[in-house]
C-alpha cells in the first residue's frame, strides 16, 4: 500500500483545524500510520522545501513553516499520494475547489493550511525527513474491507 506525507502547517494548527482536517482524512478512508505535533527547525524547513530554494518566496516560506508547531502525518492507502493531493486541493486556496481542505479553510497561497507530497520520490524523501521508522505503526484497520 502506498504512503504519503501530509503536514498541517502552523496556520492550521493555530486555527484549531487539526481535528477537522484529520476527520476529513479518516472519513475518506485513509489509514494514519504515524502522526505528531512538532516544531520544524530552520534546517528541516530548508531541506524539506529545497526544490524552492531559488524562488522569491523561499525566505517567507521557511519563516512561515517554522513560525509555530506543525502536525505531521504519514498516511497509507491505495494511490494515496494523488488522492490526498486532491483532498488537499490546489496550491492557491483562492483557486482550490470547495470541498477540498484548502478550498474550504484557506484564503492565501502563503498560508494554505496543509502540505501533501507530490510524487512517490518526494513522499519517500519527506517521510524519512520527518519520521523515524520506529514512529510508524504497522497495524490492520478492521473496516478496511468496507473501503476496498
Ligand atoms: P506544498 O508543497 O506546501 O504541499 O504545496 P504545493 O505542492 O501545492 O505547492 P508548491 O509549488 O510545492 O509550493 C510550496 C509552498 O510554497 C508556497 N508558495 N508561495 N507566494 C507564492 O507565490 C507562493 N507560491 C508557493 C505555498 O505555501 C506552497 O504551499
Ligand atoms: Mg509542493
């Protein structure tokens, strides 16, 4: 089963959206295999968003993601990298469809509530950046046969 990395950004945590967002992910049928509230260091932020190092918004992005705690998660499911990105919605919340997390909760591209990995390679990389293998739990969901 495929795994992805999702992270509720500092704006989502400060706005008490951990519960509503996690509820959406659980309702969808995704399985949570790891989760923690954590403070992202400047080094981790720069590594995580390394692909944007040359962009004009990089400094703001690093400042924002380190401005308060984030809620980091690893989720598992069939084709979950793509599916979770659909649930997350478009990068700019002003263009994200209603019913998506960014579409329903966000208004600006700089504070867009949540991050989701965009490929198998980035999911692997980000899971390893944020989680130790021992923090990921291997277990069965009893309702799995009603989802798949
Ligand atoms: P993320 O990596 O956070 O899940 O977002 P994404 O894939 O949808 O978008 P990406 O292109 O990877 O951009 C990373 C984050 O940078 C911020 N951003 N700001 N000011 C701007 O024009 C601008 N463009 C992007 C956003 O917070 C975006 O999530
Ligand atoms: Mg991205």
